[in-house]
């Protein structure tokens, strides 16, 4: 039996968000009692189905965690706006949730003697000069550019997490590479939800820069299996999780136009400042420590996400 199954108590900060809500579902399916805490700044209560094992707490994690006293076995700290569009509209909120918010989550895990997982990101590598990116690479981050509110806050959260670990907390870091799937917000601004929704509406797909920049795109189910494996493992990480595919943004646009059967064309716009040129995870550590191997092809993942957005558009 796994460590976090029937009867275990799991806390998910950012539980009403894209990744958080899939983690909530996964641990409910394993028979856990789950608390999702969220202030809905980028998530939605609609992502959480009613379930007898689920407690939902509306709160700002940066201000504190007003939670039931009963101890948690596992704390998953996933609250944080994560789209480059949010870096413009919610920069202070991002800095706070990945500093003060991280301390609140760490302190709760410490109080409870819980396992703790921090959602870090490939953004800690900045615009990487090493390719693909192994966990040992320290990155190439502009400390005060437009993405720094996110990149540096996540680097701070990593430092805080490993500081608590050195003081005895059973803590781990997962570095997540671009992940997509059902429950992405249509107006989230990230490349896949944006391109799918433009394609479904028959509008042009905006490409920032040349479209030759790359991303590895990971389907949510693969990410969830990697995160649960890391939680079970007792490993500290940091561990990269993501996909084996590396596609140019132009490839992503063409594939989405083809899979939606859309007549949309692409439209070129100026590049985003500090936009990373190439990004792909070195997955050797995830394979070795967690037996991680992504299973979903990018076409299958995109088709399922397109179906989700089609249904969403048809729902009044
Ligand atoms: P998301 O925006 O869908 O989810 C974030 C959730 O956190 C939302 O429900 C939001 O309302 C909530 N939240 C934000 N600030 C909060 C606060 N102060 N108090 C309470 N709730 C708050 O984004 P996501 O893609 O699901 O990302 C989840 C986590 O994974 C984030 O920490 C993000 O940095 C990390 N991550 C995601 C990706 C990705 O590709 N999706 C990549 C790397 C890292
Ligand atoms: N991008 C784009 N058009 C969009 C959204 C994103 O060309 O509508 C590009 C963006 O410039 C970047 C890549 O797609 O090079 C991935 O962007 P996203 O916002 O999804 O996440 P990032 O990996 O930059 O955090």
C-alpha cells in the first residue's frame, strides 16, 4: 500500500487551480481526506467537484492557513499564478505567495510532521545556456526582468524548502516543465490554451517572436503520476518532471490548427522580453529515482484538451 492512501490527510494549496485540482482528484481517488485551499485568483471552484472526502477553504495562503487542527500527512504547495500573463497582472501576489505563502505551508508541514512538496518550475533555469536542463544546472535568470517576480520567487521557495529540510522537514522539490490539459483556463494566456481557443474561434494564433523557440509540452496525467511518485518516494529532489517532446512554438500552432480542423492562420508579434529560447527537461533523475516515463503522446494530449475546450465553449 502507498504511504498516502486510505485515510491519509492531504493539504493542497492552490487546490482549485489547474494542477492542484488534478492532485485533489488523484488523492480523493486514493481514499485520502483532502483539503484544498485557494483564493481563486487564477483558479475556480468549478474545478472541484463535491466529494465527501473534500474540504474546501477559501483563503489567501500569503496571509496564513486557517485550517482544521487535525494534522496533515502530506502538504502539496501549489498555490501560485503561473502564466506569463499573470507575471504582468499579479506580480506582487506571485512574490508573496512564493515567499510568505511558502513559509505558511512549510510551517504547517513542520507542525504536523508531514511530507512537503513544493511546486517549482523550469523557470528557475531562466533562459538556459545548457540544453536539455539537468537539475544540477543553476540557471540563467534575469533577477529584475519582467519574469523575475516568478523565477526569483520560485528560487526563493526552493531555498526556503531546502532550509527547512536541513532542519529536519521531510521536504521535496519538483521542477515542473510546461504542462497542459483539461482545466487550463481559456484566458490563461499560456501557449496551448491560447492557441486552442483561438483555433476553435477561427481567430489568428498569435506567435511572439520567430516561433522557432521551443518548449517540451507535458500532459497533466503524466505530471500527476510523477508528482505522486515523488511524494511516495521520500526523495528530496529537486526533480524535473515534464515530457520528452520538444516542439517549436510554430509546430505547436500548426499541430493545433490541424487537430482542430480550423481555418485559422498564425500572426507574428514582437517577442516577449526574456522569453527562453529552448527548454527541455533532462529526465534522467526522474527515471532513475521515480521510474518516471511520460506515457501520453502530444497529439493524444492535445486532442483531449481540445475536446475539453470544445465542451466548455458549448456549456452555457
Ligand atoms: P493555476 O493558476 O491554474 O493554479 C494556481 C492556483 O493557486 C489557482 O487556483 C489560484 O487561485 C491559487 N492561488 C494563487 N495564489 C494564491 C494565494 N495567495 N492563496 C490561495 N490560492 C492562491 O496554475 P497551475 O498551472 O495549476 O500551477 C500550479 C503550480 O504549479 C504553481 O505553483 C506553478 O508555479 C507550478 N507550475 C506550473 C507549471 C505549468 O506548466 N502548469 C509549470 C511549472 C510550475
Ligand atoms: N507564446 C506565443 N503565443 C501565445 C502564448 C505564448 O507565441 O499566445 C509563446 C511564448 O512567447 C513562449 C512559448 O509560447 O515562447 C510558451 O509560452 P507560455 O506563456 O505558454 O509559457 P512559458 O514557457 O513562456 O512560461
